[in-house]
């Protein structure tokens, strides 16, 4: 152990590693998210808040166990722990965590066994990117990370990890996954469904279109569901857009969010939105409005679709759907 590391922190790291391999695998709804597995690459799990990133870590861990890996080689550690944050952690904390793992499982460092360190909420540790690059280059262990969309965007992972990472993007439940979650996923192809089953699936589709696919919302009443969805939007706008990008005109951003979310599936034009804001006396450039739109897409709050076909210039000038 590093003598400079407080004894209480040393014990905490050891305990978190032990807990991370002794905790039983949770019972989860299997996700259909494609998980790339490329030797020598870190897997980075990203996506919208509350869409199931931690659950996907557990799913990946479970699949490694099913493939023959020892559970003791696969610790899953959440770094969103106020006891860790109280010590002003940096990369040295991650170094100490790895050293403690090798002390608990010395066969991992020798390369006799291939383990994997799962780090949830990795963005809480400043400088984590350098740690991951170094471990992937010099240690015989895999690393899988997940974290908030605010600090783990596709473009930033590509630049900070310099080609050493591949991404798995987690979205809320698809319709099939929502059926699986409540035990109604069809086991037969559609041409073999009974009339009763078709009626049941039609009813479930209507419910899915009303309540969406966020895992926490599936069994909630409408009032609770709306309250929770509003909290998702508020935290995404505040933390992943306003705070992260130091947005100068938060009122314009909030207006833009209301307009886009209230017209899901509908067409929109940036020029029309810009004109509507100007008519309300909000002075904002079209370029800045386009930046705000990009920030909302990067935070996974919205997605826009362009017209398919034709030249790039034509697609850029025609209205998009949100």
C-alpha cells in the first residue's frame, strides 16, 4: 500500500473491490444494445441519463462470467461515492484501486488470467482518460467504463482516449425490450400470433407510445411518470448543457427545449425557430441557436432527422424532424 494514502481510504478501496466481486449479479431485463468487443480497446458505455448504462455494465459482466471468466476477476466499482470524493481524488486514486486489485488477485498482473475492471461513473475522477490509456497500454487487464453524458460524449471519448476506446450507446427500452421487461415478449414470429396475442401487443404498443422506454417509468402511474420525466429533462438541460457549455442565454435554451419536445416527430426549421425567438424580443444569433441544438443532441435529449436522398446542400436546407 502507498504510505501516503490515508489508511481509511486504503480500506475503503479494498472493501469496494471485495463488494464489487461478491455482490450477486442482479436480475435485469436483457438489453439488445450492440456491445463491440475488440481486444486492446476500452469499452465506454454512454447514453441518456437514466437509460440503463449501469445495467448494461452488469449485463456485460454477466456475459463474461457465462463465458468462463472467474467472478473474482471482474470487480464492478461505482466511483460516485461521497467517501471517495471527500479525499479530492485524482488519477492516483485509480492507480491505488488497481494496485489493490492486483494484491487481492495477483494472478491478474502475471497475465495468467484476463480480468476486467468495470468503473461506473468514471467521470467523477479528474484525469481518468490518461489512466485508462496507460492501463490498456501496459497492464494485462481490460477496462470498461460508463458515466454521465455530460462528460462522456462521443467526440470527447474519441479525442481523449485517442483511438483506444469503442462505444456502446444505451437508449431507453425499445418496444421489444419493454415487452421483455414485463414478460410479454413474443416467442414466435408474427405470422403465428393468435388474435388474442395481437390484441394484447397492440394495447401494449399504445402504452409504450404514451409512456416511453425509460426503465424506471414502466410501472408508474401517469402523474408520477410525468414528474420523473420532467426531472430527467431538467437535470439534462442544467448539467449536460447549461453548466457544461456555459450557456449565455438559458431562457432561449429553455424555450427551444419546450418547442422541440412538444413537437416530437414533427418537422422544424432553424430559421423559423430563430424568427419566432426574435418576434418575442429574444436577441440570439442563428449560429448560437444552432449550437444549442447541437448541445441538446449531444446530451441525447433530442434526435433530429434530415431528408434522405439528394445532395448534401439540399438536405441541409430542407426542414428536419425532431
